[in-house]
C-alpha cells in the first residue's frame, strides 16, 4: 500500500507530508510539552478551512442510521483520515467535532484542557440518573463537582499506595481462574481445552473488580456461577449496546421515536443499579456493625475515610462496578488471541514471567514492574483494539491543530483506532510487537487508550493489574493456541468489541 502519507490528498505542500514523518515530527510531541509553541511556520489557517467529511449534518445522521455505521465508527474515522488528512471536521446530527490522530495534536489538546477536563456528555445516562433520582458518578460529573470527587477517589483507586492494597485481592482471583481452567482440562480426554473464553472472561473481571471494590467474592469462578451476577453482566452489555444509537439522538426524540430502545436502555440501567446496590448494602451493613480490621477493598476505605457522602460513594462504586467488566474482559480476549497467533511473543513473555518468579516472593507491585514485555503486550493490544476508540476534549483556549485555528469549546477527538494503525505513527503497525514500547524511541502521546492527564481513566491501574496478573498466571500454566490466524473483525458498541469471539486452545505446561 502506498505510504498513506500520499493517501492524504489534501491541499498543502507535499513537503508537509515528508516533514510530518521525519524524526522531527516525532520529537515535536515531546518538545510540544516543554517549550511554548514557536511561531507557526506558516500563517495559521482559519477554522472553516479544515477539511470536512460529508456536507449536511442531518443527511450524515440519516446515512449513519440507515447503514448502521455507528457500529463501524472506528473504520469510518480511519477511512476519513486517509481521505482528508491528519485533521478533519465531522457533523453528524447536532454533533460537530474536529478529529485528529497525531500524537502532537493529542499533546496540544492536553495542554489546553484546563483544570476541569471535559468529554462529550451522555444524555441518556444523565436522563436515567434524573429519572431515578440517583447521584452522578465521576464519568458524568464536570467542573468542581468532578474535581472534588476525583481527588478523593484517586487515593484509593489509582494511586500507587491504593493499587498496592488491592493487588493481592486481584492476584487471588487470577489464581482461582487458572485453577478453574486446570479442572476443566483434567475433565477433557485430550489433555487440552479448546474454548470460547468470552463469557468466562466477563466472570473473571466482575469477580476480580468486585473483590477489589467490595472486599467480597461473588463466587463466579465456580462451576455454576450465580444467576443474579449473570443478569448484571448482561445488563452492562445491553446498556452499552443501546447507548450508541441513543448517543446521536436527543433523549426526548429517542423516547418517542424509539420507545423500545429507550425502555431497554432504562431496564438495563435498573439491573446495573440493583446489583451494585446489593453489593453496597452488604458492605455498608457490615461496616456499621463493626469496622474492618484489615484492608477489605476500596469501598471500605472510602467509608472509613468518610471524605465523601454515602450517596456519592454509591454513585461512583456503581460506575466502577459496571465500568470495569467489559472494558477489561475484551482487551484480555484480544491479548490472549494475539499471544496465540504470535507464538514467539508468547514464548518471550513466558520467559519474562519465569524470570520474574525466579526472583523469589516479592511484593506484587514489584513483580508487575519487573515484566516490561508483558506490559508492552497490553499496550500493543490497546493500540490495535482501543476499548474507547477516541479521546475527547473541549479545549478551554483557542488551540492550533495541524496549523488550523480551533476555537475554545469545540469538541475535539483523537482517533485512537486510526492512530494505532497509522504507519505515520507506528512502523509496521500491523505487527503485534510489544518491544516497540521498550525502545527509547519517543512514545509520547502514543499510548492513549486510558486517555491522558487529570481526567484519564480512573480504573486504569485496576484494569492494568487485572490484565497483567491474569496473563501472568495463564502463561505460567498453559500454552495458548488458536486455529484461525485471521484478524478478528471488530464492531463498536460504545466499546470496541470482537464481532465473533475467537476459539482458543489451552494446553497445560507440566
Ligand atoms: C464510563 C464507564 C466507567 C457505567 C457503566 C461506565 C461504563 C463503562 C467505561 C470505562 C472506558 C470506557 C470507554 N468509553 O472512552 C469505552 C459502564 C460507567 N465505562 O463502560 Cl455506570 N472505561 C467506558 S469512554 O467514553 C470513557
């Protein structure tokens, strides 16, 4: 394929393309953070000169709706970048955005996000909270309300000290999952296990997150996982799937044009809140009867600290419970698949895991930091399969992106799926190569699946630890293989998902 730099048939000197791909551009992302941007090489172009995809907003919305393009939004964006260049404007319905994909532009958005970073709100989610008189959690809050909750939650959820406390809980669940796999292998005559792990991975992430959040096991890794938890997992999936079509329609319009979709969305939310409420009531009751002596999860710490009212704790615990299932299970599935079809990478990581284990029993956080190749594999997975396909920000000041002036308050998106597969950003982007993250090469603003800055994903450390510990224990005990070496087709349902989960074969390592 021609270097896609030439695919960008946009006006502007060809030397611009060459300049973009020289080392100069790459280091500019890091320079962009230090020095104030120098005077623009050329006069800054006006906002209206930014290339635009499709003309009429409402026709675009209709086209998207008819061709169900919402589920291929990531592919539509990738094609648009190839057609219009590294920046283009999109208007779909009432929704107008400037899309970029180069690290240096992500750095610019970071520099102009202000102290209350914002992403596009989700009206159907906020409408549910109002209807049911629930408080909003971090994801839906903005401004001072967001910041005060975030500062309290950071200590227990994402700080190194907070992470160190919940690591042992996640490790126990990862070990139990491996025991469950070993049990199943023993039952099969062939001494191996070929399985669609999709449902089991959701059970693992729900079990692990619930243990870290509430300090109690749900018992999902036994042979007959409990029905109520299965309903919850289904509820999260339904809620995410029904979020997408509602995203582009104002809820009032959605309510009477798509009553069934709206009803399904509300019902899914009610299942989610019911489950989270049960977990919260259990621990709150025990907490009132006697404070726990040892660490028993994030919620207990928040209750002990009493820096946040109970209804705010509940709103955020509900978001963490529901937000930590699919968003961690799906990258795990993609990682196992890529390790299965890249046996050399799998062997190298298995060797790294064995060497880390040979260093003898140590604090888990030290074990995890001694496996850079495994960490790199997770970064490769999130490069090729970013769970959230964009990072959104509203710049608080006018910002210059690709030499165009973008007014403050304009919704800007970094297209992560397109960035991760762009040969202008990653050499041989199709290769699953964890070592690319180890080199001293400038990787600034290239690993953005968890966002950046003060509003980056608060569940980041929880998700990374769950994935690292899971893959570490699985590779220590099994080889992973897959029949189909073909790429997995992806669809976007508010999170990026596999169209069809792959079959994986696990063989015990005696
Ligand atoms: C927003 C959040 C935490 C609730 C139910 C959530 C979810 C969920 C999520 C977590 C990343 C994302 C990406 N979308 O880029 C995919 C479910 C809250 N969540 O899945 Cl109550 N991490 C979503 S994003 O717009 C943040």
